[in-house]
């Protein structure tokens, strides 16, 4: 074994004071990990004299010096016929503090976070927790389209249990059902009533003075990503090249770039803003706009 961002070695219990620091650093970076006493930094197990009191002392040391409190598993692990002490831990209440300070795991080192780094860490966590897709949805399980869920699971290469309980279990695995409540992301992906809109238009010149075509689409977020890409490819210039004896169509904008831009327009938009994503195709450019940015 080697040390990593989720695994820390301590040669002996003389390093017990450094243990909570490594645990806090790993929790802040990855949310779970393990700490082994009786293993040198190079991975060689040297062993410990472990008894019930040892287990209790280590558990109490961790509980006393890490905030918010965690409840790790502390047990004996045999490595190369030597008895070592293994601490397995996890937590989702970051930032964690050891001795009143916050640390971050970098490779196999524990680095104390500066005040600025800690502030950015907390702000980033709050933004994620308060994002639209993590908010409880007003819809119920009956408002979701089971065929859309089955199609998504099939395309993702996942397994789907049958029946209503199976749908609920699948949503839990996708982190779309928490504490008995559907999240907004489930609504965007699987609602029976089309939850997402896309407005597309083609203009004759470099301005919006003359409209050649306009079309509004409704559906789930995956359908709108596909419709947006197809609409652009249908209305931009297509060249050609020869590949041996075959003709190969070459759009003036690479399909991969278009797809990434359309995906970003939906995935990074402000869903609290009711404005729709818009695609405008001009004679000299393609614009993809959503509330907050344009490309």
C-alpha cells in the first residue's frame, strides 16, 4: 500500500496528535478515507500492541479534536502478519477542523488552509447546496415520465428496478430523491409536462432585422440539447471533402464544439431565471444565449 489523498500512515501511536489533522484534511478534500497506525510512510507495516484500551483512546482522541464531530470505525487490521490499527472515516459536513484549524489534503500532505481559502471553500459549498437542481421540487413521483427515466438509465448503461419502488430506488441512486423528496433536477430531466423550453431563429444577415425561420421547442433537458444541436447543423453551411472515394460532409462549425456549447447553455444557466435558452443563427455567426452569458 502507498499513501494517497485518501490514505494516511502513522508509524506509531506517538503520532496520535497528527491523526486528527490528516483526517480533517482528507474529509475536506474527499469526504472519506482511512488512517493506519503501525505502518511507516513507505507502506511497510511495523505493527502495534493493540488492545481494547488502545481502540478507545484513539476513538476518543479523534472525537475530542475534530469539529464537526465524526464517528469513525476503529479496528484492528492485520498486514503482513502484523497487527495494525485502522481508522475508517467519512462525513458530509465540511469544512472540518482539527484543533480549531482547517486543513486540505494535497497528494499525501496535509496543508493548513488560509483564511481566504477557507472562505472560498465555504462559499463554493453553499453555492452547490443552494443551486436550483438541489432544491426540493413541487412535483410528485406520479408527475415523472417512467419512459424518460428508463431511456436515460438505458443510455447511461445503468440498471433499473421494476415498479414504482424501482423508479424511486433508481432516482435515489442518481441523487434525485433525498429524504423522501424529489429534487428539481428530476423535474428537469423526467417531468411528463415539458419542463424546458428552447427558442431558435435564423436571420438573413448579420442583424435580427429579417427572420428567415423561427422555431420553439419544448421537452426535457436532454431533448432540448439534441434539438438545439440539430437545429444549428440544419441551418449552417456544410462543406465537403473526399476521404478516398467517399464524400464526407464538413460543417463550418465542428459538431463537437456545437454540442459542448449547447450543453453548457443548459447546464450552467440560472434556472431561477424564467428566461429561455436562445439560439440565433446569423449570416456570419451563431449565438447561444442563456440567462447570464452568451457564446
